[in-house]
C-alpha cells in the first residue's frame, strides 16, 4: 500500500504547478540567471583576435582544452570573461574542505554553525581570487606566445597591460559566476554551481551530436560506431538513474513507551544510506584538480617557448591517455571517500539515535552503533566509487577510441543526469509543500466557520 507521501506526490500535476506562484518565481529566476550566464560567455576578453584564436583552438581539438571548453560552455574557446568558469571556486572549495579535516582551527570553525560557515565561505572566496589570478596570468602569458611558431598571434598587443587586464577581467568573471551560483541556490531552484556547470555541458551537446552525424554522413565515422555510441549513452543514463536511486536501508527500532496510563507500541523505521553518498562531487572535484594546472600548461606548451618537460607532461596527460585515466580514477575514488566522510558523521548519527531511544537490532547504542554505521558506509562507498569510476572512464575510453565528441563522455552525462534529478526532486518538494499549505489553509477556514 502506498504511503501518504507517495499518494500526495502522485497527485502533483500541472494544475498544482500553476497555483504555486513562489515556485514559478524561483524557476523564472533560475532560467534568467542561466540565460545571463550564456550571454556573458560570448563577451570576449579585451585585446583578443577572435579569428586567430579560433584558428589556434581548432588545432587542439580533442585535447585537454577541448574537454575544459565543454565544462565552460564554450567560454574558453571564445576566451570570454568567464573562460575559467567555476573551476577556481571548486578547487578553492576542495582546499578549504581538506583544511577543515586537517587543521584544528578550521575544524573549530566548522563546528561553530552559521558563523563558522560564513567564515569558511569567505576563505573560499579569497582562495578563488588567488587561484583565478594565478591561472589568469598563466593563460595571458600562454596566449601571447601561442602560435608564434606559425606566425599567428591571438593577442593584438602583447605586454604587461594585456596581462594585467586579462587577470583582472578573469577574476571579475569568475567572481560574478560564483555570485550568480549563490543567487540561484538561495533564490532559485537547485544548486547554482552545479546548474551552471550543467548549462555549459548541455549547450555543447547539440553541436557535438550534429558533428557526429556529419562524421557519419561523410564516412569519417562508421554508422555502426554511431549506433554503439547512442546505445552506450542511453545505457549510461539508465544505469546512472538506477544507481543514484539505490539505497542501503538500516533498520532502526524504537522501544515501547508509556505516557501516563497509556502504553505505545515500539515503532520501526529505516535509516537510508545512499549507495553514492557523494553524488556528482567526486568527478567534478577530480576533473577540476586535473584541468586547472593542465589548462595553463597547455597554453604554455602550445606557445613553443615552454620547456620540453612541459610538453611531455601535457602530452602524457591528454584526454584518453593512460596516465590521465589513472589520475582521474584515483581522484574520483579519493573524493568519493573524502566527501562521504564530510557529509555523513557516524558518531553524530549514532548519538542522535541514542538520544531519541532508537537502536539497530543486535547492535549496542553509542560507540558500537557508530562503528557499525561506519562499516556499512565504507562498504557501500566502495561500490559507489567503483560505479562513478566506471561511468566516467568507460564512455571516455570508448569516445577516445571512436573519435567522437567529448561532450558525450561519462562525466558530462553523470553531471547532467544527477543535477537534473536533484532539481526535479526540489521542484516536487516545493509542489508538495505548496499542496500541504493549501490543505492547512482550508482546514483553518473550516475551523473559523465553526
């Protein structure tokens, strides 16, 4: 028999949506913010020759720059104000979260509640500015020398003025994106940063699909390969949906209670532990850590003036190369365990269960329960990390061998499907809350009439 929540969710319809004015405002705000993001991605940096830049960028198709360009929604290819996207912000977030696990003063800030969270967010912003400045300077220097061996220059007037304006502009663009993501999270629907990343990926999908069909039409890609890619993409989406819904439910038992002369029967519930507790964070973190130094190194190596070892490193870390795959897999596995430890605390959960009288059958409350939860969480995180690694690497390996667009890679599909599912879940929650509000108002009106 369906639960009351499931029955209520089944009744959600467009009629309920039309009455939810607050939800419509949030959706319009989210769509407007994403539209602003797409418009800004077409505003180029000052001092850039678009024609020369397009010629040079076409020579690096299939490399790290092309992969990063997909995440930025084509902003890197156009060298726009937001060419770095939200990568510096994500990298700064990783560093701050690592510090909260290693340094006692940062741990204390994390436990201070809202005030500590604001301080940590401020540190993240400072880190974002610093990382953007370092990356921006590296990109400016790389742009000045990029294509010098071919007599092509993407920079109209090289020099310190160009470098300074580029760094300042990129810092402003990245900070604007960070602010825009925060506004979407607070005033819109879904996680703002994740939606910005998803919007960049989705914007590249139509051209990537059109390129594949064109390759199949001209014979550059066999029709069989096209069908294989389509089947793998659909199977990947279905597998992602299945694994993201998977849970390990731990039975929680509550003892009998006596209130006055009445005795209440013991209740039972479940503690749901998601198979992939970390969600889409591990692939985003791992790719950000790889792409941040590689983007700067790629620009420097393309200039022709960089050291030989830099060219060797960028070649070894090309997308689809064995070293890149190994580092990417290691990053996904590490962040799967790290982020799971950040978002779920077995000791705190066990203490809360003990406080309210709940216990796991056969396990003593307190320390033993915390150890059991940690044991179960570790086991399912192993499966979750393996699932993320398989999803992110297998389609990437296939696309690299077939020569297809990187926008159809496993990482892109994982981000798009996961963010879409989370956003739809939030929309359903808002609709459900609106429906409950309507029922409460009706009951109050009936009470007043009496």
